[in-house]
């Protein structure tokens, strides 16, 4: 649909209807995240079974020793599940159109579903906010997305 046609279509929709649609989509977000997590766990189970059968091209787990004593260069897989996004990308989404302190950003990142086993997530957020391409310092200790 052309941009001009889209603008005409949106003009016929009330703000209340748009807000209701946004609320409907946001209320469905939790169920979608839960379903995604279940699917990722199931995929990990299937990959484990396939690996046990030797059906995967890339081995998972401990590198095997070759007949000459060398080990393969295949990295060992950890028990972590893949993340939805990197810390800077999650921060950019959280700070879009908002100004927050570092402490507020840490809370917002956790609420957005970012999981970290870091001992000090606050220092990681502080370091990520120093990226001047993604973030802008509004005042001392206050940042927004660039």
C-alpha cells in the first residue's frame, strides 16, 4: 500500500480505536513470549535428540578427539537460551521517546524481558549508554535514544 493511501486510511480511524488496538496487541504480548519460550525449549530437546542420533551436521557438546589427538574446533554449547536482543538494542527500544536515569533504565530493561547473569547489570547499562550512535545524554545521568 502506498504511503499516501495509508495516510488516507488512518485518517478514518479514531484515536480511541487506535489506542484500543494498541492495548489489544500489548495484552497479547505475554502469551506470545510464553509460547516462544516453550517453542525454544522444545527445539532444544529436539536438537538434543538429533545430536544423540548423530543426525546433526554440527556436533553439539564436548569436542571429540581425532585419531591424531587434535580436538575439533566446534565450540561447546552452553545451557543458555538465545536472547531476544542485545543489551544496546533492548535499551534503544526502552528509551525510544523517553528520558531515563541509569537506574530507571536498568529496571525498564529487566521489565522488557532482558535476562542477564551479570553481577552488576547497572554498570553494563552504563557502558552501553556511552554509545553515542545509539544514545544521547540529555543531562547528567539522564539518557534518551538518539
